[in-house]
C-alpha cells in the first residue's frame, strides 16, 4: 500500500515542470522618431537612402517618414548610420551621421524557441545633430503587436527622438 | 501552474488529514520533546538516477541527509547535474554541483516510528559552467551569425519551500518524497550570457519553479528514541 501511495505521488508531481512561453522580445531594430525642434511634434523627413555599416547594401527609403526602424550590425558592438534626406531649403541632399554602441546578451528562451541575442546599454557615440532625446537603452519588441504584412512601429520600444 | 499548485495542495492535505486521523485513532500519550539527535538519515534521489540511466541528455545525482532534533530536522542535500539541451536554433550545455541546507518541521511529532509529513525551507547554492551555441538569421541587410558563448565559473543562489513525506518501510529503510517550490534565483557570471538552467534549481525565470525528489533512505540510529510520558 505504501509503495502504491508513493507511486501515485510520483506521477502527480512528475507533471510539475513547464518551460515557460515562447515570447521573444529580442530584436536588432533601433526605433527612432523624428520631431520638430520648435513644436516637439512629429516631423516627416524626406529620407532617400541610409548607409548602415556592416550591411550588405544601402537601404533605399525614398519616402517621407516620421519614424524609422534601423537594424544594428549584429557582428559588431557599434553601428554607423548615415541618413541622407532631401532638404528643400538647401535644394539638395543633407546627411546626418549617427554612431551607436551597445552590448549583446544571449538568452535561451526555451528549448523549443531557441536562443536569442538581446541588445542593451545603447548609447550614442557620435552624432552630428545635437538635439537628440534618449528613451529606452534596450532594443525590445512586443510580438503580440505584430501586424502581418506591414511594419508596426508600436511593437518596438522607442530608443531615440531626433529633433529637426 | 495553477494545476501544479492544486496538485501540491491537494496531495499535502490528503496526507495531512490521513496522518492526523491515524493519530486520533491511536491517541498516544503526550510526549515531552527530546532535542538530542537520535540518528542520521542518508538517502538519494531515485529520479535523478532514473533520468541519468534512461536519458542521454541528463547526468546527475543527489544525496540527501537529515538529523532529528525532536520534530525539527536539520536537512542538507548535495548534488550534481549536467544537461545537454538541443535548442531550436542551436545547443545548450551546463554542468555543476549544488547544495541546499535548511530545516524541516515534522508535523507528525507524536508518531512512534518518527514518520514524517513535513514542511520546510532550504537555501541553495550552485557552482556551474554553461555554454550555448546558436544560429541567428537577421534581416536581409546582414549575413547570418553563429554565436558561441560560455559562462565558465558561474554561481547561483535560491530559496525553496519544501513539503514531503518520510515513511519507515523496514528497519532502517525509509522511502520519501520532497516537493520543492523554488523561488528567488540569483546568478553571477558573464554579463553577456543570461543563465538558462541553474543546476539544483532549474530554468531561471521570473515565476516559480518546481522540483520533485523521490527518495530512498537508510537511517543510522545511534539512540533509541524514547517516548517520555508526561506525568499526569
């Protein structure tokens, strides 16, 4: 009888282990919003191209945008961005330079989800624009806010606001 | 998680009720507490042995011991575990040793055989190493990346609330189980590698983690426990 009781308890508690949920908040996309320096409201920039160090190609934008997701170079601890934009006042193209540094932390989420790299301690190492406001120093995304087929900026933590 | 807690509470209440009912039937005379230890119980976890034999992804053992001080028991566990876990995008490995120290309180203080239904507390410590290798496929702008990281001399601490049974089967042979509600894990190691599986604890996450030991013991008794009767 005692053995049967112990066997029963073993079965009961054998199912007490779960490995958590597969919610991946890791991303290598830095979220930047553009604001008007005078009114502090959204400002749509006419971005044309973006050079990203370490990237295979130059990112062509060719659209007015008030926020953007910029991918960090996952192979290096720094990434240089050169944002080229149309400037009607100067009747030509203007370039803004932004150099950011960060650290990477590896985390195993679950064995089914796998391991991912979290980027944090984000800081500006150089920027030619001085009016920049920092928000989250971690690159995070909320997978529950993904919209299929489009980019949902709301799903990404805001890292910087650049004022023009 | 909810179902786990329900199982835990239900099993505990069933055994508590059963043993108290047994105690009421026999109505033994009230005993004075004798705080002088009467024996050392040493055992091992059969689940760890079973997993080591049956699985090629886990290697581990655990030795458990306790000494009685009336219905209080000084309990200690020493163990080792190593895991090889295949991830969806790589592999994880860890290996380490751990110990736990704490107190169990036997709620069946009047049992003449010193059978136990206990609640207790443990503080745990682990020294371990871990490594991970995984593949990252980023956006089209960057080439894929294979990452290999190690945490060569990490440590961790945690706390546990325990509940369990120790039942005398024959002479010095005892069987028992220990259910562990583990919480408050802290780890110290490489800042670039967040510990996944802490030997002795389990998966390090914000919520509770559960453990279970199914144990066999031998009790080395050096003193016959006397049930001192109170003079009426």
